C-alpha cells in the first residue's frame, strides 16, 4: 500500500475517531465534573410529571400531593407547586399557601433564562395543563447552585440553518487534516526523489545531486546522500585507477619474472650440460643465477606484502629496541652487497645507544625498502647515505642518494601503491616499497618526508616517536 493511500485512510479514521472520542469524553467528563441540573433535565422531569398527572387525573390537592412529594423526594433540591388559574396554590412541596397574582408570577420569571447561569437567584419554570376548560400550572424551581456549571443551547427553527453552520464546522474540522496531508505529501515527494536518486547510484553513473535546503531530518539525509554520492564517485575513480595499476602490475610482474627466469634457465642448462669454458665462466653463471633468484625472491616478498596489507595481517609488536645496533647490522649487510660496485657509503649512526619502542622487524623492513629504492633509482650518483638522530623524544632515520631525484609534482604520489614516478618499468620492484614504508611509519604514529634536488641530494626522513603504547 502506498503512503498516500495510507495517509488518506489514517485521516479518515482519525476524523471519525476524533468525533467519537469528543462525544464520549464530553459525556463522561460532564457526568464526572459537571454535575447538577440543566434545562433539558428540568423539562424532562416536568413533562413526565404532567403526563402522569394527566393520566391519573390528579388535579385536586389530595391526588396531587403524593405525586409531587414523590418527585420532590427524588430531587431534594427541587420545589414543586401546583397552582390554579386564579393564582391560588393547591399544593406546595415547601408547605407554601400564598395566593399568586400576575406581578408575583412575573417577578419569578424575570431575567429568565439568564438566571439559568446565575449564582444567587433561583431558577423557575412554569408549565400548564388543562382539564374541562380549566387551566392548572406547575411551577418548578431549583436554586441556581443546583444547576450545572456549563450548558450549551442550540436552536434551529428550520433545517436550512444547519447548512449555514455545517460548512464552517466541517472546514474548521478538516483544515488540520488537509494541512497534514499537504505536509506529508511534501515529505513523500522529497523521500520519493531521494529514493529514486539512491536507486540510480552506481560506480559507473554520474552523481545525481538533490537540492534540499531545509534543516529537517530529510534535508539532513539529502545532504548526507549528496556527500555519499560524491564519495562513491571519488572512490569509483580511485578503484578504476587502482585497477589500471593492478593490470600494469601483472604485466610488469610477468615480464620481471620471465626475464630473470629465462636467464636462470639458460645458465642452469649451461651448467647441467657442462658447456662452460672454464671455472670463471662457471662461477659467473652461478653468480647470475643467485642474483636473479634473489631478485625473484624479492618480487615474491613484495607480493606477499601486498597480500598481507590487503588482509590486514600486520600486527605490531612493540618492544624496546636499540636502533643504533639495528642500523649498524643493516649497513654491514649493504656494504657487502655493494662491494665492488663503486658506491660511496656514508653512515652517520651515533656510537651511543638510541633506544625506542618499535616493532623491530617492520622498521627494519622500512629501512631496507628505502635503501633498495636509493640503490635502484639513485644509482647514477654512486652514493648511499644512512643516518640516525634523536630529537625531542623522536628519532629520525634518514636515507640519501645523489641520483636523478624525484620531481616535485610526484612527491605526494610517490608513496601510493604501484605508483612509479617515471610512469614506466625502469628499475626493479612493483612500486610498493615506499607505500609500505609510509604505512609502517604511520602505524608507529610517525610520518615520512621527502626532499629532492636532482643529482644533488634526495633524502627520505622517517620520524618515529620513541615511546609507543604497548
């Protein structure tokens, strides 16, 4: 069932229920809080009494007395008088025997029906009854305190009068419902637009922007939708860019693995068939096989890093670590690796112990990634520098090279996964080394900074706090 149909049903049920509830509550509240006589009840008592008198033919004192006493016993606040046409009182429930003249009767009827709502003057009503051409009068009076506190009277001589009152009454009753219908219809239209826009949201479609300046909940929801739609479009662009890089990664990886694998197979076949000339050629082939195997192992390690990052498998294990000693071991490994390659290695590591709460394995991986990056892309400068300084509760690890450097427009994107500043395939690796370094630094609540002047100095600075939450 549509909301509009539901709304019409609710309005109809509400209108009928409101009317019924009004009537019932009016009756209940009137009985509980508005006790006493009203004109309708007095008329009812009088007409019943007159009807009984007429049926019984009780016009004389002896016959009328028990009848009026009975009525008065049921209504103690009421005074009943049976009066002849000449003004003589035949019977008075209050034992009165005075003779009424016109003035006295008129005085009792002065200011009626205003006295129905008075506070001190008694309320008197006069009714007549005839027998054999002679008229008799029933005077019924009650003190004003015995009347109800509130009374409403409506008199209509013809039904045409009702039409003049029905239209205003109907409009006054239905205006709130029509206003509610307009309000909820407006809400329904706004929700319909929002629902339609949400149904058309996809990664490939353009963003549908909704205009809704209201400050209510639907306006807030619409603004959240606009922000969400823009965010989805932005993420869609990022996913598409990432997918393109993933395809490039697979293409590069297939080439990067095939080339060293071809060399390994060739030299392995040479060794297997003893086709080498002498011992030197044998050692050269074995060395190439070892180098290419290590290169392939490095590529596979980087792929494993990608998998671990995607599955959120990095768990940090902080421990108090001697950074100075750790970096000395790393420098010693790279001195052996660079032996004979005409590299100048400069290590600026303090002799004293520099300790920090870090995950040693992750920090070591970050340092090695920076060193590998400097050797791969800064080899033209034939320089490798590594340093460690301690400052204001932080430690700063630096890695330098004097190669071609990195253009300033690439400084931010160089830390993105699979991004290569040259846009091609030059150099080893998959383009994830620096992104891993940045992630490790941020996992330690630190950061990485790059400064580069081509063929002068390119330096990466990794700042890490010395103290970490365990």
